[in-house]
């Protein structure tokens, strides 16, 4: 980029144009939004051929972009040193679940639980702006199972139903990593309240949808959770809220 003055000038102009947009908010929320364009250009996923090959295979099975997918890949690898299993709630077609399972496929002591209604978003309510319930129902248990077989990931277990209401009994022990991708406030809160007493010290909680326009319910819940003294909060500008259990 730096060797091409015309491209550099065009890029700077594009950044200036996007950043000059007026902040906005959803009519049903006080949360402010603005166009975010970080200056950093480090792209470690490009130097990770294992991840890139995996992403090529799963990208049609996820709505999560490559930046957040790589963060899940990296954080899941670190979870091998934390006691407990991995839980993803909000699986859709299994793409990010496959990333978590692939990252930990050599950890024989960990099961990756993949929980979803497979009937769309549930528990949408007054705290939510865009979601009304039933969205993202274009999936199935069979579709996710097929992906796990294709990628040779026997360390996964699919839980069909509302979590934790219907399927909590399937998880017997501690949690080392939670990926919460359920789009709405009440569902996120119920999942976390179930997980909190089961989290190991050092466990990570990753919330997709944080800061996205239309997902103000999730953003509001994470902003409440960040007040806990036993959690360290990290905001990834690309749309993850990350919490680490301290004690």
C-alpha cells in the first residue's frame, strides 16, 4: 500500500469519508453507534495456514466474519489450559462450532457442546431492537452433524433445545470457554447465569453481536456484566465482548 501513492490517497479519503458520518442510534435504544475503522493492519490469520484451510471449509456455515472467527480460534486454543469443557450457544449451521472443536481437537479431556434451538432466536423482548423471535431458523441438526463429520470432529456434542432450559443436564462439569451468539438480552442473561457458578478460573466468555446495530440487547447485557469484580472485560472493536473469569 505504501508503495502506491494513488492507492494510499484513495484509502485515506475513504477512511475520512466513513469516519465523518454522524453517530446514530436505534430509535428503541440509547446506545450510540459510529463507523469504526481501526488503523492497525496486522492480519495474523494470513500466516496461519491451518486456520485458513479450516475457514475455507466453514465460511458458508457461519455469519461471523474472518476476524472474529480467528479470535475464536486463538482464544479456544488458550482454553486447553483451563479446566472444563467448551460451550457454544447459538450454533446456526456450525461454522464457529467447528472452529472451536478444531482448535481443541487434540485436547482429549474437552467436549465441545453445541447448543441451539435449530428453530431460530428465542426470548426476544423489550430490551431488544431488531430481533422479534424465530430469526436464523434456516438450519438443522443434520446440517451441523454433517459438517462435524466432514471435518472429522468427534469431540462435539449437539444439544437441541433452548439452553439452559431444555438441555443443561447434558453438561456435567466445569466450563472453560463460552461462546454466546444468541442475539438477544434475556437468552444471553439466562445462559450466563447458568454458566457463572460453573466457570473455571481463567475461563473466557465471548459474546458475538456486541456493539452491532440491531443487537442492542446483547450490548446492554454485556455492559451490565462488565461491572462484576470477578470478570475482566475486553472490547474488540469488530464486535466481540470478551470476559475472563478472574477468581
